[in-house]
C-alpha cells in the first residue's frame, strides 16, 4: 500500500466515522416539542460558538394555491418583510384607513381592466391616478426595512426567505443572547402582519418575472419544460405565477391565504446553536403559544396522469443552446426514490461521474452536465438531466450521448465498487451539510415538512445502502424511457434551419 493510498484511506475512514457518529449523535441531540396550537419545535444544542440559527418553515408553497391564487405564496414571501401593526409603520391607526382605501380602489381598477375591450379607458385612467395618490399618502407612514434594521443592529445576519413548490421558509442567524428578540419579532409577524405597499411590491414581482423568465431564454426553457411535463398537477405552474396571475392578485386574496395557512399548526421551527433547550422551549411557548391555529394544508388531490409519449419543447432565442431532459418518477418514501439518489450520483455527481467523463472529458461535447430531482418533493416529481453543448456540437448530439449512458444503466449492472463510492460521497456530503447551524436547521425543517420526520437525515443513507445493482437496472428500465420523458432545448436563432 503506497503512502498516498494509506493517507486517502485514512481520510476516508475518518469521514465515515464522523458521519456515523454525527448521525448517531443527531438522534440523541435533537429535541422535539409540539405545542398545543400544533407548532413543531426541533432544537439542537451546539455550544461551539455563541450564535443561533432560527428557521421557520411553513408547510405551504405554490403547489397549494388554487388557480386564482397562483403566485400568492411567492408574493407573500415579499410582503411579510413589510412589517406588522407596530413595526414598519409610524402610526398604524392613521395608516389603516388609507390601506383600506387603496384596496377598494385597486379592486375596482382590476375589475374594470378585467372587462378587457369593454372596459372604460377613462375610468381606468382615473382609478390609476387615484391609486397612485393614495399610495403616495400611505407611504408617508411607512418605515422601510425595520425588521432587517433591528436584526442588523443586534448582530443578526443572513436574514432571508425563500418559497418553493412545497413550502416557505424564513431564516436568520442571531447572537445567542438575542433569541428573545427573534421570538418577539417573529411571533409578532406571525399574528400581526400588515401587507402594506402591496401593489407597489406586486409591480416589483412582475418586473422580477419579466427579468428572470419572459426575457431570459433559460428561464423560459425551464418554465415551459415544467409546464409541458405536468398537464394536471399544480407542480406544472410557476412558483412566481404567470404574468396575468400576478396582475390579478389582490391584497384581499393575499390576506385570506395568509390567515388561512401561515399559522402555528402549519409551521416547523428549528433552533440550532448555543441554547438551553428547556429555557428555549419555555421562551417559544411564551411568545407563540397563544397564537391560534389556522387551516391545515390539505394534500393536493390531483394525480398527474401517466405520460404515454415523449413531449418536446423548443425555445428559439438569441442564446447558446441548452438541453433539459426529465423523466417522471416517484418521491419519498417510495423505495424507488432512493434508487434515483444512486442514479443521480452515478451519472452526474462530480468529475468521476459517468456523464461528466463521457460528455466533458472524453468526447468534449458539453461544457457542463448535471442531474437533480425537481420541481418539488411532496408529490411525484421528475429526474432531470441538464447539459450545455460545446460548439460545434449540438443539443441533438448531446441528447443522443446521454441516452447511450442511460441505456448502459438499463443493461449493465452497477459494480459494488461504484455503490461503495456513492455511500462514501453521501457520508461526506452529510457531514458537510450539517456542519453549520444553518445547514442543520435547514435540513431539519425541510425533511420534517417533506418526509414527515427529520429522521430522514439518519435513515436516508441506510436505505441507499440497501440499493442493489439489480434495483438500478430495474428502475432505469421502468422510468428512463422514451414515453416517460419530456425534452426541452434552446435553439439559437438563425441555427434552426
């Protein structure tokens, strides 16, 4: 055994032992507490630094919107930074009547516009002018970014939020001695949020849509690819909403959605860091315990019909070619989902993966290649392979090369050596992801919401370890088929002939 090999083997052993110890330790360290109003707390004490990561995950995302609500979850992500009845305002008692007038005027304007060619242009112009005047008057009461300013003055960092198909998350890192400040701010936001500046923020989201999708070829490709992949299930709808969806969102609709779902029984809170668990539970109970429950988020009843033929989407644009291929697949806890974790890592995880070596190193026909599951995880999703051709190679050439590698998965058993390498990489990645307070808080809230238990973090690698070469061949034959795939690609204008 060479010195280099002994060193690599030692490093690998250390990683594996650390991952095993970390998983075992996590089982002992995570404290669960469910409050009477249904809020779930997941707490982990880590005293390596005097800081805390606090994540709030709501089990409501864009998949839970009705057809007349598309884009609401994303817009509410923006709006919940605007403040409450006490924060973000100089005088809420004086501000509220103006907000009510703004809403009444905006609804009239939307109703008139909805008449299309039968709408009265003069009335539309008059209502627009009135709305602008009311918004200018209401702006005098607004205190911009007061949440962020308070957190920043008290040592907070990473204050952010994100919306997905499956949920909405708000996060912050604070010094350990500022946990009560966090509890005061976030409990106030959960029960007293005010959606001020709603229509100006709606305009911001519309501009975001124009910039990221309508005028961005890769954004257009992804949006149309997902829409083509799902004909019935709401996973096919964009998180941000279509432009006409956003244009017809009202503050009244947003408030109804907010009060219905953004409530303790639909919330999971993870607090990781320099805490005393019992004191933290008591603190959270004191600030959040009296907040009433909302409506539980019901499962989406629609089931996507089985695809019975290849679907192809082409975007003509003044942009470089790009390729996306998606195959319908089950999601967790279906055993085949764990097989796809193996297929994902085998095909496109790192420089030793099959697609990287074949497309980028050996044949030099692509500049990048990747694979992932999308667009969500609560419901059956897609296994997606993406690649960017390298000139003079075309998307068609790259597509053919990808199918060649998928064919090998269907015909040739994966070696035990390959499976061991995948487990080693999984263990390393788990250690890396859970190394920070924020990384652990994210994983705890994510898997508690999606898998129904944070213990997925511990169980995942154990289940992947049971995947056999025969499983990989079976799943590849079952799902990675022509009739089950959707293909999207960008063709550069002028090159389509």
